[in-house]
C-alpha cells in the first residue's frame, strides 16, 4: 500500500487512530510502515554491502559470513512474525471500516424510510387537496351556471 492509504486511515471516522490504539497496534503500524518500504530495502542492501566489504579481508566475520547468515536468519524469522502482526492490523482496519460502513448504511436506511413515509404522507395530502380543489371548481362552475340562467 502507498503512503496515502496508510496515513489516510487516521482521518477516517470509522478507524481508531493515535491515542485510541494500543501500544501493540501502534508498534504494528510503525513496523509495517518502516519494514514495508523502499528505504528499508535499500538500507538492508547497504548494510549487507558494508558488512561484506568490511569483513572481506581480516574482519571478525570472514567469508562465508557465518555471523551474517545467523543475523539474516534471525531477521527473517522476526520479519515473518512482524508480517503476520501487520496483516492482523490491516484486517482490523478493514473490519473497522466495514463496521463503520454498516452503521452508516443502517442510519441512511432509517432516514430514507422516514423520507419515504413523509413523501407518501405529502402525496396523500396533495391528492386530498387536489380532490378538494376539483370539488370547489365543480361547485363554482355549478354556481356560475345557475346564475347565468
């Protein structure tokens, strides 16, 4: 997802944000935003390049870079868990959006039903007024026809 969609949820009335989130939820959002970025990818590449360059000759982790392999294995294991946490957080955001949409739709349905009832009542009043005007017109026509004789 792009930067706008992640940060745009803060503004949505149906999604909890900032102080409403638990510490774990805020951490999941931060990890998702940092580890799921090009900055992280390029930083990791620079780190790997520097590690290999520094240890190429007589460094503390000589080729085949056993310590680097261990560090990367641990990072991969942690990233798997972090990805699951981030996915759960995304599911939670989707659930909050769905609940907000449902609540909004329910309120809109009630308002539409009220508007339909008001429209039907006004239509009945209009029909009654139309009927009364027709009766008065007929009475007026009869009265005028009787006075012409």
